[in-house]
């Protein structure tokens, strides 16, 4: 058995459609940026959730500077913005750094 723990999926403009919109599982997408302090604060939470939800949900990250198309399409104006997608549609959103419990509650609501 591999000891490597999968971290969040790095989603790009090119892979967003396949990785997020066509996923058969709920997807939590963290719109982030390397220069963003609050983004760095929640990064460990996103890492933990990627491991905890493996097989049940997809946890992804989008660097808004490297992927302007997705960011523009979803009107991302501040980071971190976290969106939950299910069945190809955005079903929930959180703007700003929030605690893990809030993200877990929102994602759990989409697991069924």
C-alpha cells in the first residue's frame, strides 16, 4: 500500500470541465493565489479534507493568477473563494477563510 497521501487536485482552465463539471462526485474548489495570506491559512484544511474525503468527494484548487478563464467565468473577485459543485452546477459558496467545520458541513450536505 502506498504511503503517499493525495493532496488537492490542481485544477486548471484546461481541466476544469472534466475535473469539476463532469465529476460524478461533489467537488469543493478552492480558488486561491500564492500571494494570499488567508489562502495560506486555510491550505492545511484543504489538504486534510482532500485526504479525508478521498473516494467520496473531490477537493480541488485553482490558482486564480494561472487560470484567469475559470476565475472570470465564476466572477471570482476575492480569494479565497470556495465553491462546491455537484452535477455540473455550483451549489454552494464561501468567500474568505473559514474554519474546517463550516467547510465540512457544507460539503457533507452535498454527499448523498
